[in-house]
């Protein structure tokens, strides 16, 4: 029954589309007229079939262009994806006869662009269609006396079929991305649920009615995640998600003599304290950027000892766990000298000191001078950081493309390093949160690198994804900047969460040591890169500790006196809140206020019995009864106490039109606002009113009474 209803609904849905588009569609299994269109995506009719477009009309009000309908059809819903994909096919195949739709030239252009690998992406498809629509809008702005006389060329059926074959894989790719996004959100929710979990907390999993197993849950990492915080990012470390990192490195420390005073890094103590509280390793990055200073250091062994002697106290003072050596201008002449320096450092840090320190060395992705002897450095270091953060070349491109240039693309670079027979887990990819801006040559010559652009600046300048183009071969994103004539003047290449997703998968699938991020803080204000990092690398580790016997729950019984003491303490707290902030009692929706009702009833009975006793003795003995005044005073006190607890009972009752908050007309679930005053203020107002009344009586009314009228 359900399938019949779905079939009928689909039939009427397609019928409504055909009526809306005002097309006469005739299906034929053998042959159709030149204006006929095959509805099936598997048409096999022989011969070249074309669709003739009518002459363009001036009045385009209410007309919907084909490309605009395609864009609308690209907005899929989760529960109707297959139907929407078929709708795209139907629109492309049947709307060609509409006025002011895409021309045959537009379809050919779209086919040609989609044939390029860098455009085979959902956002690229949408950008191409928007571009064609924009160009059509310019063409239709003609003076009233100018009318096209030549009808547009017919659209070949082969072009339509080719366009469909290119769009459908893009739609399937978009569907896969949405599924991955949903899985990412579920993973992140599970991870965030463990934030702030006390270390060492033990839980019990029931296996049967009598057996259970104890376990602990911790957040780990599938591979190393090293974040590098440069000193110029200042206090942006306050926004870092330390849970996503396995270690953090402060950049940095240098022995360059010409460093300016204003560039001296601030003490990283606060950042290290935050990292230590999150259980993360702390490191320093020792960097040298001046080739002359590197030469001076490596040619003199005494200078190397002095450098090492200054590094060890630094690590000890900040309780750091290791160091990363980053010399960006090392030459082949100092290849052996650098190896000896790392050997000295390793011996000093890992053998002659009380603590064994972590040592990493940052090396370029392409060592054109063979300045690093990796086989010698391998046993001396814990990791090699492969630097993909430097722009190079004469063509605009990504800092860390997946494929392409063998000197800077990840796949060929790592293939070359792994051939050195060094364990893959020894290599960490150093990726950048900076993009690169390139000035394009107007003549097609060399492109010029101009600057590094932080990810946050790119997102601020290009908040929408319609301007972003993805290069599928490089697995990188870029945006084009154009002049007033529409010519591309520059390109900004960068990595976002989509491209980093592929590169993180490459790291995990190939068993590499992990990823290093340079620099942390470049994405300040945006969280998608942190989410991607956490989704790919954070793991939830469950450790089962022991199997235990499960017994019936032990019911702890309390004595009558203990329960009474707890009850009295609770009601004393209620009285305290009544005198200070009664609205806090409103949060206790299920509280039981019968206690004060019973107290009121008790004192009322006592007052009633005492009043009967007082009246009996006065009647029998008269005013000469010696206990008359004492009993009267006690009776008045009990009446006042009864009145007090009676007011408290009414004040706590939500069914009376005064007090904390009475029940509203909307029922128990209705939202009501607590509007009241503390009882202490209420008693103060009452006392002041009583005193004023007595004063008025004494000063104004009593003198007017005659002597005989005075009581």
C-alpha cells in the first residue's frame, strides 16, 4: 500500500512539474520528432537528436531560467535525495524549450568546464552556473529597439546526456560529504560529553544479573597532534582546544644576536600551565632563520655547547618535555656539523640529564642540498617534522598539495622519505593554517607570491562558499580576485576543513606519526578546523579493569531521629530563604510544604486548649486568679506564633493568589514569574504600620477624647 501511494505521489509530482514548465513531452521507444525528448536516463535511440529553442522574447517576467532551476534542484533534502536527483535529470532534459533558457553554447561551456578535474566539485558547479546566469543577465539588457533576429542554435542531445553524466557524480559526492558531516557531529558529541570527566573515574558495565565489569574511559589520539604557538599570537592560546592536541610547542627560542627587543617572546608559562592541566606535553621550538648565524653556530663546537647549556635550563624552568629544532636555511656544507650538534643535544638531553627529553627535527619537504642526513639523525630523534609551510615555485598553488610537484606534493614527498627505510611513524606532516596569495601574470607568465594569509582573514573576506573553488588534484581550495573587467588579478590558495579531511586520512591510512599545525591562532574566531582535527585524531579509549560480582543494592535505613533532624534542618533553610530570597524556593517545584501546615495546626490546638483553660479559670475564680496575667501572656504568644506559621503556610502555597507564585491559568506547565518580597521586609512594613497607628492614636486621637471617654 505504501509503495502504491509513493508511486502515485511521484506521478502527480512529475505531472505538476510538466504543467508548470509548459512543455509538451512525448515519449517514444523508436523514433520521435526533432522536438521530442527522451525521459529515461538510459536513452539508446539511434541518430543525433536535437532540441530546437524558440526565438528569444523581450518579456521575460515570470520566466525561470534553466540554470536557475538546476541551482534550486541542487538544494537537496535529507529524506528526498533520490527523487531530487531525478528531478535534476528531468529539468535538464525537458526545459530546453523554455524561453530565455541556457543556449547550446552555455551547455557546451558548462560541459567543458566540468571536464576539468578542479571543477568536479559541488561548489565549483554552483559557481559555474552562477557565472553563466550572470553573463546571460548582461546579454538580456538590450535597448527596446534591438531584438535578436537569429534563433539560438539547437542543443544536441549528446551534450545534454554528457551534462547529466557529469552532474550526477557531483551530486553523489555532495551526498557523501553530508553523510560524513553527520558522522562527524556524532563523533564530536561523544567526545565533548567526556570533557571535564574526572581522571581515574571507574564505571561498571552490567554483564548479567550477578556479574559486571569495571572500566575507565579516557580521550586519546590516533596519532600525534602537535600544535605550534608562535609568540606573536600572544594570548590566543586561551581559545585553544587542548583536548584536540597531544602536545603544544612554543615558538620560540633563538640565539640570534640581532633580534629586536620588541620581538622577544613573552613567557609561555600560562599556556604551559593550561596544557599541563589538560595532560598535554609541552615543548619549545628552537628556530634559526639567519644563514649566517646558523653557520656561526655549527662551525664552532664551543658555541654548540653554550647553546645546549642555555636550552636545558629553559626546559627545566618551564617544566617542558622536549624541543623541536627548526633551522630553515641549512646548507649542505654543514650537513655533518648539524648531525654532530643533534648528537650532542641527544646525549645531553637523553643520557646526561635527570629527565629524558623529547627531540624533534623539522626538515624541508624537498632537501635540494641534501643538508639533512636522516639515517644518522634517525636514532637520535623521536620525530621528523616534514615542513609543508613554505611557498615556492612560479605558479600559484597550494602549500601542501596531495599530488603534483614532486618537490612539495605530499604523496611524492612521503614516498621519497619512506624509501629511506625509516619507520613511517617517525614522520609528522607540518601543515599550515596560512594561505598563500599569488599575483597572476596577465600574459600567462610567472605568478608572483606576495604574502601569507591567515585562515581567519580568508573567512572574513570570503564568508560564502560560492567563491571557493576546489582543485581535486591538489586537494586544496582557492579563491580568485578579479578587477573591474572580470580579469583574475590574484589567487589565494589555502586549506579548509574539506581539504584537511583528505590529508588527515592520508596520515592515518599510511601509519604516519601524525600532524603538526602551524601556526595555532591563525584560525582565530572560527571553529571548523578544530572540529576537523578533533574528529579525525581524538579517540575514545575504554580500558576494562576487572570483573566483579553484582549484589542486590544495599538499602541504608535511617533512624527516626536522623530523619527528624534532616527534616528540621531542611525547614530551617526554608525559613531562612523566606526571610532573604523566597524566589529560590520556586525552583523546587516538587517540594512538600505540609510541615508548616502541621506546625500551624499544632500551635492552633495548643492556643485553643489554653484559651479554654483561661476562660474556665477566669469564670470560676474571677479577676483575682493569680495566674491570669501569666496565662494570658502565654496565650497571646501562642496566638502570634500560630499566626506566623499560618502566614508561612499560605506564603508557600501556590494555590493562593499571593505568596511566592500562585498556579497560573495555563496549568502546571505554564511559565510564571516569581514576584514577591522577603518576609523580613513584609514584617518590617507591618511593624512600621503598627507603630504609626499607635503614634497617631496617641498624639492625634487621644487628646480629642473627653476624660470619661478615655479607656
